[in-house]
C-alpha cells in the first residue's frame, strides 16, 4: 500500500520508514498525463544536503541544475530519481525533466521507469528546498511537494 497522499501534479516526497542509518523516501511525480513513484533509501541528511543545490533556481534564464538521488544501476537494489531543472524560455518559465526508476527496472524505458516533463514555478523551488530542510527524518509520513505550475 502506498503511503503518499492523493497525487497532485508535481513532485512529492514522503518518509515511509527510517532507522538510525537510513531513511526510506517515496518519490512520486505526475504531470497530469503520466505518474509514477519509487522508493529510495538515503542517509538522514542526504536529501536536505542535495536539495540545497536547488536554492535560488533559476538565477538567470540559462540556469540549469541536475539533481540525482538513489541509483540507476540495475545491479543494486533501490530506485532512483533524476531531475533536470531548466528554463524553457528567456522569461524564466521553469520546468523539470524527471526520470524515475523503480527497484525492478533494468534500464530506463523498461518496466518500472518513467520520464516526464513538469512545468514548475521558480518560487516553488525555494519553497520545496525550505520544506525539505525542515522535514523531520524521524517522522513517518513527513511530506513535501513541488507543485506543477498552471
């Protein structure tokens, strides 16, 4: 059974399990046409530390940022998420291309993988980063999302 809330369009992350060494996150994404989710195991501070690199996006019209968590190696258990943040035009309209890999996925494009674009609001990125940094990694059900624009 999935613990994530009714999936809105965008990217959602929720803590579904933890111990003293790691946290199991469920990353869910939807662009209104496609949706998927994957479980990813990380160290307690990994998500907050990586999310910090997104702060201030976009700084200019040609700004792009890449963000990867989990694994895309089929030899390892676990899923993975790749996000490529970029501006779609010179006015700063932002988007993120998401690639999500489930544990049983052998290669992107195979079963248990999805790739989809999601339009986002730049201000939403900073809000997402702030919320991730405030998430309590010792609270099952702690939840954050980056909403789709529009």
